[in-house]
C-alpha cells in the first residue's frame, strides 16, 4: 500500500495536504484500497482471474 500512496498510484505527496485534510485523504485511500482488494478476491473466487489483470507481453 505504501507504493500505491506514493507515486505508484494515488500520488499523495503531490496534494500538499496537511493536518485534518491529510488524515481524511489517507482514510479515503485506505477505504478505496480495501474495496479494490475485496473486489479482486471476489473475481478470483469467481474464476475471472485469467480475464482480469495486467497485460503481459509475449
């Protein structure tokens, strides 16, 4: 999750948020990350893993 919060995804440091706003952003990112993980687990259980994922070069 650390890389996702940095330049790998949510780009948290470019918001320049401090104090209460920073806490709210981190909470929102944690909620979004949790939802994404749960959706991934659900798609894996349904057998959709071969259709969803990063593209691979052959």
